[in-house]
């Protein structure tokens, strides 16, 4: 079955929406006043990492289309400039493409044996910069796939690269527990999610509170990303919500972005609190 033009348009919107919204968080005002850092925070801050070997770094973009599959994969020059992250992304690119080709070949054989038309399988991952700080690089992607059926499927992934330790972490690794960060953001998260639901549903208030698409959801079970508007530290926390998690497929994805508050900083592990900036 071919993907309708309208659905392809939806795919493009879903891929770009979270990236555009969070990219805006990176802009720094020339008139910002530096925030004083307590001595305890300075002591807890990790050492400034060495500059990555980025002389030959270049953004990477792969786009292939055949009768069997369609494959897209990209990452930014910032990611390419960190050697170990570059190697991880290259390995992920190779794994994703190999799995796509293997699955597509199997699907084509199944279609032939069952006597129905085969439509090319697809896979896409476009790693975009959420924020690039001296000690951290935050990336996110919407992972798209199609392997037959009525429509493509989508999910999110994220990379939080700790430059000082030179390893990949998740945003949740920086907090003491899921329960702690959930308690810090739940009220604001639910209010913003309900506001967005009402907007997508033409201004209608949520109906049956027991309906799964009207209930609030657990923010820590979504893809959690960290961003920065001030570029002085993480001052935004985002929750990327894939289709079906908060509403029907037709509503697409949701993105809830909240400011980092004192409660969020308090939920962070002591060794990471200096990475956050709160009003």
C-alpha cells in the first residue's frame, strides 16, 4: 500500500516540529546578564573537557531509495566533531541500514508468496542538535519506519553526550530517580499537555477522564531531552511524545517543553546540579 501524500506531509511535520521548537531554545540574547554561580556549584562542576579532534569533522547525510527500501540517516557537524560519538553514529547507521534491507527482503518474499503488492520499506533517523554546551551535546531524532500496513510508525530517540566523561548518557541519568523528576514536573506537564490536546481537538475540553487519550500520562515514560535557551546550562526540559501515547494517530506527536525550576534542580544528582540553570 502506498503512503498517501498527506501522510508524507505529516511525516515531514513530525520530524521537524520537535527539532524546530527546541532549536529555538539555543538562541542566546546578547544582553543576557551572567548568572552568579555559588562556590559549591563551582566545586561540583566537572573539568572543562579538551577540544574534540574536529578538524576534519563534517555533517553526514545518507539518502538512498530503491525498489526495495528507502533509507535516510543524518547527523550534524557538532556530533561529527566528537570522535567516539561519530563512531557510534556510524555504527548505528550501518546497523539500521542492514536491518532495513534484511526486513525488506523478507517482506518482499512474503508478499510474493502471498500474492499481494510489495511496497518499499523505509527507515529514517535525522539527529538534530537540541543544544551544544561546553560540557554537553544534546541531540534528538524522530525515528520513522514503514514495513507495510496502513501508515508509517514513529518513535523518538535522544543522545546526551557527556563531553568530560566522553560517554553517552540519557537525560534521566542526571536525576536521582524517575519519581523525583516526575514530582518536580507533573503538574506543569499535565497542564501543558491538556492545553495542547484541546488545541488539536478544536478547543474542545477533554471528555471522559477515564479515556486513555484524555488522561495525563507519565512524563518520565516519554523521551526526555534537555535544552538551553541561555546557553549557560540546561534551562529547559522537554518531553517528546510519540503518536498513540497521548492521542490517536491522527493527532500526531506531542512535545511538552518546560523551564527548569528549582524543583527540577533539586531532583538532579548532586554531581550534575551545576549543569542546570534555574531562575
